[in-house]
C-alpha cells in the first residue's frame, strides 16, 4: 500500500510537471501552479501535501547522490482540509463487539485474528502497530501503577513515527505472553495478515 501511494504521488507529479522536465528547471512558480491545478481537480490538501513531500524526497535523494545540484529549496505552505466525517472512526456498542468476537471464535484458523482484535481493543493500538508488536516492547510496570506491565511502542513502528507507552491490563499481558511462546523477543506476535478474517466476521 505504501508503494502504491508513492507511485500515485509520482504519477500526478510527472503528469503535471512533465516526465522529461529536468529537476533543475523546476521553480517555485511551477510548484505553485501544480498545487493550483490539483486544487482545481478537487484534490484535498492532505493529498497534495503528500505529493509535494514526495517531490522533496526526490530532490533530497538527487542532491545526496550527486545527480543534480541547485534544486528548489523554497516550498509553498499547503493548507490541509478538514477531515471528512464519513472517514472518521466509528464507535460500536458492546453487544456488536461481542457478536464480532463470537464470529471470530467460529472462524477456523482465526485464533491470531481473535487475539489481535482483542488486544487492539484493550490497548487502542493501530493495526500497523499490532502487526509489528513483539515481546521485547513489554516492560514491567513501576510500582504504584494499576497495571502489571507497560507496552513501549518504538517510533519506527508507530504510524505517526512518535514513540509512546501504553498500560497493559492483565488480560492484555496474558495475550502477549501466550502469543510470544516459542518466539524470539523481536519476532512479530502477529506475522499473518488477518484483515480478511476480521472483515468477514464484521460482515456476518
């Protein structure tokens, strides 16, 4: 998905800036015109920002590798649009979640999906973080806290690249310990992608 996103960014950049345009020829007015054209096509600020960031990375790589010099260093500030209400996360009543877990329990070979779903619910981890989760992230909680352990998510594994610490309840810790049996401290606890099982259970 990350590769597809980057390819889409460069497809827009090449289409509007020109595939044969040399990097040194791109000036601030060209970038401003690019932003304006993308806005006219209905692109959201978040998308345009990703595309300009892709161009910045391309320029940085070209400079570092000595492929091009004298590249643009003056960039426009791009306004983000308010988030769409339809794309916001939705809260589900407890009885709906209970039925979802029941469906996962009935799904063959879905134990990992069931564990991942419950651990996500108990910790509010993002999906990408739970897929990278390993036993080495767990630390005993200092005395005085009401949880037995802490989960330290490193910056490289977090979606927003910011490290953070989550308290683990005993139930959450039990899931981590059970999944970690027979694995190394840095082995992912959920190596399989259970997206299909989770979605199918939600539909049922």
